[in-house]
DNA sequence: GCGATATGTTACCCGTGGGTAATAAAAAGT
DNA sequence: ACTTTTTATTACCCACGGGTAACATATCGC
C-alpha cells in the first residue's frame, strides 16, 4: 500500500511524480506538515527550510502559498479553531439541559485536543502572531471560554447543575481539557475516546445536581472539517492586515 | 517610600548608588527580572540586552552570574520547582488521609501557580533547556505528577476517595491547576487565595467518598523559599553539564 | 597604600534563519 | 505551437541576538 495514503502528512510532491494536484491540497499539506513540526519542536525551533524539506520542495516555494512563517502558524491555529467552532455549533443546534450540553462539549473538546490542529489552539503562543491575528485568536479563545461558562450558567438556571461560580468552574474544566493538548501523544496508552469518556464523567460529576443519570452515550458526531474554510481560502495572496506586525 | 522596597523586582544597581550588595542578591535579582520578562513576552522574544537594561547593567555583566541565556531560564525554572518540592515535603511530613493530602496539595499548588517562579514551571518550554537540564526538568515534573497520583491511590486505599482511574484523575486535576499559570494575572479580579479555595473544593468534590466534611481549613503555611538552594548556589561558575547543549 | 580578584564596560564577531530577487520550467489558455 | 501564468529553484541579503575579547574600575585582603 502506498505510504501516501497511510501517512497522515505525506506530501503530494513525491519526487519525479506528477505534481499536478490542486493548489488547495498542497496548501493544506503544508499546514499538516507545519503543525506537526511546530508541535514536535516548537515554533521557534522549526525553520522554513525544514518545513519545505519535508515536503520535497524548497523554502521560497512556500511563499507561493503563504506570506510568511507567522501566517502559516496562524492558519494552523485557524484549522483548530474551526474544529472547536463546528463542535460548538453542533451542540448548540441540538437540545438538552445545561449539564447535557456541557458533557457533550467536554467530550468533543477532549477529542479535539488529541488532534494536531486542535492541540495547536492551546500550544501555540498567540504572541508569535501579528497583532491583527493575535486579536482574532484571543477573541476566539474568549468565545470558547464564554461557551463553557454559558452552558454552566444555563445548567444552574435549569437546575441540572448545582450552584457554583460559573467563571471558576469553567476555568477548571477548560484548563483540564486544554492540558490534554500538552500531554497526549498518539502512541500513548490512552486512546482519545477513552480520555474523552473519562474526562466527561470526572469533570462534571462534581457539578451535576443529580448523581449522574446513567452513561452519557450522547456522542457528538466525530469531529469533521466544515466548509467554512473554503470561502476564506480564495482570499489567499491578498494583502495582509494593516496595522499588524 | 523607596520604590526599591515596594517593587518586587527592583534591581540593586540603582545608578550612582552603592553597588556593594552581596553576589547572591544580585544573582537573584537577575532571576526575578528574567522570569518576569520571560512570562510577559516569552523566552525567545526576550533578549539578554533587555534583561540587562532593566537591571541597569549591560549584557556581558550577566555572564558573571550565568553561563548563558538557557542557564538563566533553568535557574528560574528551578526556583519554581523548589517551591513545589517544599510544598510536597511539608504535606508529606504532616498526616491525614489521601483526600486530605490531596486537598492540601491542590490548595498549595494553586497558590504556587500565582507566583512568577511557580508559573514558570508550566509555562517554560523544557526544549529550550540543554539536554541535561531538560532531563532534570522532566524528572521533576514526573515526580510532581507521581505525587498527585500517589495521594489519590492512597485515598482510594484508605477509603477517603472513591474508586477511579488514578492516572487520569491526576491528569485532570494537575491540568486544571497548571492552567492557572496561563491565565492568572496579578491585577485580575481573583486573588490567589480565592482561586486556591475554589479549586480545592471544585477539583476534589467529585472524588471524595463522603460529600465533603465541612470547610477544609487545613491551610498549608504560605509557600516560602527553603534553604536547599544555598548549597547549589555555591557551585555557580563551575563547568556546565558534559553531554548537554 | 598595593597587588589580586571580582565586577563592569565598550566594541566586536558570526551563526542563524526569515525573507527576497532573478530566473527557469511546467501548466494552462487560446 | 505560442504566449501567459503558475510554481518552483538557485543565490543572495541582512537584521537580530547570543556570546566573546580586551579593557576599565571597584573592592578586598593584607
């Protein structure tokens, strides 16, 4: 079997092979490679030469797809943010009490942390981004935190969650989940599913008004990329933010 | 009142003032300044010139106290690790069931995360250290994690904590606490004490076998620097690790 | 007071790595 | 088949910042 299909980050530029794949595929291939390297070694220790080398191209070729290193970082980050956004959108679309929504969020968020792009949300340093992009990133993080808080507040209101400081409870839960992004590794003993299941009960058992009503088999559909990205992709190659940098 | 006494990181090199303070005081002043800058801007964005400037000296002067930037980083990290070590030592010295020890640890650890040196344990990237120091750092982190796990295991054994996966429970709790180091800020709405109190109940209420026996007023003495550092300080200026770098 | 040691300073080196021409070679359009 | 556009390459620039050498000046033991 061709390793290009088994290796998640295999580059479409295999030497001496047809290079006629679509631009977007290549762009994403860059991001997949970059996010791996960034997580592995840390943004500052990864050189663009290194990224390019893994893709069987050279550094300047990257500039056909991105305006600079920091934009690659931001796009990786963005991919992760979209994962979370789609998760939240789906939960909001569905119904349920506060505690049910919270449990869904905890479960799905835990799984996102086990994905490279997902982990990048919490492991990348927003200070490495341009001012403009940093603001976007911070706003997104704030929205995510607000969602945790909203579900808890809703749960207290509808009686499914017992009285507590929603702000601190959200911090505690989100912190615990974010930390997964720092210790999880694919080849570890725990699968993303196991981690998500365990964290779902562990992080909410103290909050539930009732001792926990049987197993929460209300699984969210496996995280998938949405189409929201499509639109923005077309804007590539245009000017970068004004007051940034 | 002289700002030197109110500002926590005021340098002892005030211009045109007597510079005859002890070497160790200056060394620590460097660390206090460095840790602040590192947390504020991130290790890679802080230049040694900048550190020196804040201390009213010049870059090469720093090399009288440290062998290089990474050693400064490690020593900052080390200060934090000692805070945790002393906390654990104190708890181990005292008695109590598993849940009591765990609560003490959670409370004290939360407070450590609100201290610059404490936050540095979780916010600095071990990959910025030399191989030798990175090993030391990783080992220390492992010991801390093992302590959380040990208290939980002990609690399950003595019946004060209900059955659960000790490994994942420890990850959940430690993650939540570590995350404090990422969001806490001195000028925020929450005081370290409030955070510690809230986290102590929030993170252990789900684990306790009994619904929580009144307020846990078993406060650990405020975190203080131990004397263990004294010995090592004397070794300064000697050769650095062999296979490192 | 006087040499030895500790602690600074100024001036410099140089490796690193992001970013940019200038240019070649495919792909695509017509 | 030809031009045009896209995509990649080779060769280079240069700012930045960690680290060092050579030198100046306190401080201290005696």
